[in-house]
């Protein structure tokens, strides 16, 4: 899980949600699976936050980062 890609983590999280929604998991196992799902969710959220920060910046001709507003000249 530590070196998993965003897509791998998201797929695993979706599988955990489906498993828990079925309701056929013993309570102790459901708690463990739920905790793993929470960790995966946090990891995915952190990855998305980093991507958002990267995508909302652009470089000027002088290699300075500036916020991207969509109003910059092309």
C-alpha cells in the first residue's frame, strides 16, 4: 500500500467500500477493513490536494511560480 499509485489506492478503497456495503463481513474484520479504508482515503485526499496545488500554479518566463487564474495571456 505504501508505494501504491493513486489509481491502485482508489481501486482498493472502492473494493473495501463494496465489501462493507455487502454487510457480510464479521465485525472484527469489518473494523480492520474500515480502518484500512480510512488510511487509503486519507492517502488519496493528500495526493489530490498536492495535484491541485501543482495544477493551480504556472511558471512565468522568468521561472517564477504564480497562481493560475485562467486570465493569463497565451
